[in-house]
C-alpha cells in the first residue's frame, strides 16, 4: 500500500520529529533570505573559475556559479579533460553541457589537453607552468579579471591536481579566491552542515565570500551533474546526495597580485 500516508502517520505520532523538521526548514529559509540579499559580490564583473577536472565545477563550485552567472561574466577554464580513464573527449563535452545548465554559455568554457597537465592523483602539476597557461588564457579572453576562483590548499578532496591549482595562486595576475574545504566530519552531512557553515562564517565576519544555493538552484546542480553521465558511478551518487559542498561555498581571498 502507499508509502507516503504511512510516513505521514509516523510523523504525526512523533510531534518532536515534525517540530525538528520545521525548525530545520525555517533555519534554511532564514539563512537563504539573509544570504541572497547580502552575499553576492557586486564588485565582481568578470570572473574565472579555474578547475582541474570536468565535474569539479558542479561538485564543488555550483553554489558560486549559480550566484554569479546571472549578473557576472563567468568564464570556465578546466586544466585537464579528466582523461585518467581514457574518456577525455566525452568529458570535454560533458563539461560544456554542465556549465550550460549552471547558466554559463559554453562559448565561455574551455578545457585543455596538455601533456604536462594530465589527470591523475599521482601526476604532479608545476604551479609556474599552470600560472603560465592561465595567464595566456586570461589574455585570450580579454585581459583584466576581478577574481579567479579555485581550490584551497586541501583541494576539497585532497586530489593532487586540485592542490596544484592553489599553489599557482601567488603567480596569477588577478585576486585569487579559494574554496574553503570542509572538515571531514562535516563534509558529508548535507544541507544541515552547509547551513551551519554558512551561518558560522556569517557570524564570524571573517571576510569570506559566502554562497548558499536555494532549493531550486540545488535542483539545477543535480541536473548539471547528470550531464556528467560518464562519472555517475554509485559512490558519486552518494557524494551528490551527502556533500555539503553541493549546497554551499565559502571563498577566502588567498592571493592578491602586486601593484604594477
Ligand atoms: Zn577534480
């Protein structure tokens, strides 16, 4: 017989559970209301999202892209095609389609297939080489950027290619903002963890830029992830459902170029 009426009966028998659910929803609503009005950086007009592999832009940066894509010129540069399993050509197309779902025109999205920047946990990327490639790209897209957004020193997952992007930050010609990696204990607690981090960063007034997806934007994140069909193995479904990084992002300024 229908599952839903049974679940509703269980909730009715446990008013404490219903109250907790309502409180959580109210908290989410409050956080969203505060964040959406105050957190979008009005001073960013041209921004480059620098990633290592197709799917990074969804799994880690989607809350940022949602917030920026409607009012900021967002460019995507992915320094590999994620060819560790020989799927580079497929993943290159998936990258463009996923960005498109996130609201970024695929004409502003590039990936590279450079022999020095191949996908792999054990492949070390040279920060100066990365900086050179990124600077060439910045010139190609018209020069001056207000921000480059990339990983922090822990790279969210600790992947060596993510960490290498952060190491290139001091050598870049625009202010670099890094995605703050959540501690492992909080990373996979989904929306409650995302809300907690967002609110604690807000209360701390730590100078960070905070982004929190609305429920509708989260649905778009899931739709964008579906474009990465080649990557949707069982454990990635678990990540998508559990990771707080799918809901929220906190960016810290980690490098500012020296005045010329
Ligand atoms: Zn990656």
